[in-house]
């Protein structure tokens, strides 16, 4: 998802192995980052797979419980459906703690970091205006993300971003409403609605990605 980035935030870029001054008390002290989020918590296929497993439901079940679909840069993607006028995360409990912390979405893990994609890779940056909690402490970014198989995860993040870019570019260049609709349906069905089995998620994602790339190559001829 493309967002406005303040120039000052890009003065220092980080790798996952770097330390960054982003540590805070989290939900022990505030829950500002879990409210007023609108449609911004967009979920990738791994987020949905982890929610399905953690909540023991299907994609259809998640749509009833906590998800909605909105276009992001012209591509229909699922996001967490916020509640009430405060636009509160549906998983923020009465104690103002995250009730799905162990399998929370990638954007929640990332906050207040962002990613900038360039030259076929990405690096992290701090969104200094996003979190007002002080004081901040230095934390290793890989520890902050708190996700296993980090190298595979970062490869997945990059490949997913590149796929969405490719789909978006095709819909713009072709200017075909039916093609745009068909690509959106195929993307949702292939990467979200179709269940992932007990095998490694990344292996299954790569299989589906390969098919999608072949389709895009055929359509671009």
C-alpha cells in the first residue's frame, strides 16, 4: 500500500539486524495504535492464514467476524474492520490489550516502522509522527517483528509487494474493467479464499505465486 512518507523519516534506513529506537510500553500504557486506524490494517495472505489458524475459522468466517474488502491502489484486498466511532480494533479487549497478540497482523508487528521498496529490496524506516509514547528504547528490529523464519518472511513480503505492483500496473495499462475484475477475483481466490494445508506456508505461497506470474505473462502478450 502506497502512503505519504515524510522526508525526515527516510534520513535513516534500517535492516532487520539493526537496532532502532522504537521500543515503548505498548498496551501496558496506551492503545493509541489500535484505534483510529480506519481501513489501514491491510492483510497479506500470511496474516489471513495465521488468523484462520489462531481463531480456528475460515476466510469466510473471518469476513463475518472481523474483515472487510476495500480497493488498495486499485486492488481489492482484505483489511481489519474497525469498530465504532473510535475505529477500534475488534481484537482490543476490555483491558485495552491485544487479544490476538501471538498471531497479530504484519502491519501491527511493524508499527511504528514502515518499509521503503527500492532496487529490488526493501529497508525499514521509523515513522516518527505515528507513535507519541515516550521514552523510546532501542530494540533490534528482528526482535520487534517477533516472527519466525524471518528471512523467508522478508522474501515473502517483497514478492507479495512486487506481485501487487505487477497486477496494479497491468490493470492501469490494459484499461479493461472486466480484466481488472477478473484479476481481483483470481487474486482473492488464489491467495486468500483457497485454504492453506498443513505444509509450510511459504512453499504453498510460492506455488500460487508461480501460477499468478504465468497468468500475468500470458495476459501481457
